[in-house]
């Protein structure tokens, strides 16, 4: 028995946590639907399909122009200062005239944008798109295969569970019949109408 069958057998015969809500019990269709909804392999396959679809869309976008924005900000300090002594003394000034200027500024920022489109790629973009398309189809096929395998394993587990239930029911009926036969044989023995061998 393969591992999906073991997992699904546990789902089918697990206690009240996984018991059906109705009194009629599970049908085969309900068992298959619950197995497909709960099994981690199917969820993983579904996510693989979504990832392949995203890769397909990204590969198709390779034909679009590429827009790139670049921003930069900086802070520098201390800012150097240029000091020029003119050698001139103005009337009433305490000393020579000095000119001071800062060389640059403390904060600087820049923002740029660049757009480009590759005219020739020698078939690279087409090959990328075809590969992504093939990967998407492969992921879909893988998901379908897992769903078929899970459905088949569920049907096997469902049939096995029903067989065990029927076997248990037949065994219980056989035990009740044997108990009645024993009681009847004992009653006949007590009445003198039977023998110990029958008991």
C-alpha cells in the first residue's frame, strides 16, 4: 500500500475530529473531495502551478522596455571653508578685510531615471518565454497527476474501510448467532432433549 493510501486511510477511519457532519456517513465522492482538499501534496502542486504562472508572466514581460530609477542622498561634514585675507583695512575696521566662503554644502541629493529597450537578443527572450510556458504546462500536468493518484488512493482506502466495516458487522452477527445457538443447545441439554456434544 503506497503512502497516499496510508494517509487517506487515516483520514477515513480517524475519530470524531474527522467524522462527517451528517448521520448518513461519507459517500465516496465526499471522501475524494475531502482528501483532495486536505492532502499537502495537492496544495504543493497547486503552489507550483502558481509559481510557474508567475514565471511565465515575468518571462513575457522581457519584451517590455526596462525603466530604472536611481536615487541618492548624502550628508557630509564638516564643510570646508575658504578664507581669503584681502589685505585691505576699511576705515573704522579693527583689522584687514577677510572673506570666508563654504566650499560645498552639508546635504546633497540626486534622483535619476533611465529607460531602455533591448532590440536584439538573438532569440533569448523567445526561448525564455517558451521555457516558462513549458514549465507552466508541466506544473499543470503534475497537479493533475497528483489529483488522479490521490483520487485513486482515496477510492482504494474507502473500499478497504468499507470492507473492514462489513467484515466487522458480519463477524458481530456471526457471534450473536453462535451465542443464540449455544443458549439453545444448553437449554436442550437441561431439558434432556440434547447432548453435551452439541453444547
